[in-house]
């Protein structure tokens, strides 16, 4: 094989993938990981304003910490500290955290169903301390008024591994 063909083959088989890798790395420089919200959270709110008995009972059935968040990128899994250990999906987009499904007002879950709990909150950070402030609602439950709340992370999750 002539020397010119070897050089051309080398450039094609090594140079092209290297240029592709450099392009990928350059485009990834602008990516930012979502804020870390994993861990146990205490939630405080004026739940005494809930006039519906089913709503009050549902909230009072949840212990402290109110929920624990498991995080994988922008996807969150909330585990309520109730006897059923109810899990709810969630997301974090920039500094907005959402928990639970957004059901239409015609939801058939009922006010006393833990899957009806929904909130949207703004994340604030002070060092490693994280706090959420937002409104908790019961999806599809017109008699349960939205309740403003504040949640504070007890401690960041401990990373395992080397």
C-alpha cells in the first residue's frame, strides 16, 4: 500500500472520530446539571386552614420528614412518609420543583388519595442548605384549598462509593 494511502486511511480512521469527539465536548460545555434536591425534607404549612376533613386527614397521616426525594438528573421520585410510603413522580426545571401528577379537576382519585397531592415550588439555595417555597394542592379536589408551604432539606444525601 503506498504511503499516501496509509496517511489518508489514518486521517480518516483516527482524525474523523477525534474531530467528532472534540465537537461533542465543545457543545457539552454549555450544559449544566440540575440542582441537587435529593434527601429528606420537612414541610411546614398552614394545614389548619384545610376545611375538608379528608384533606386534613391525608396531610396529618404523613410524618416527619414529610417526604424523601431520590434524584436522577431532572427526574425526581418523592416518597411520602405515610404508612403506605406513597411514591410520586416529580421534576426539577431550573429552580422549579414539581411533585405529583397534574390531574384535571375531574380526577377520580378523590381528596383522601395520597396520589392527589401535588405541589409546585421554587428552590432557593444558601450554600448546601436548600429550601422550597410553593403551594400544595390536592389535584381534582375542589373543596381542598391550596396551602402555601415551606420545605427545608434536613441534610444532603451521603454519596457512597470510592
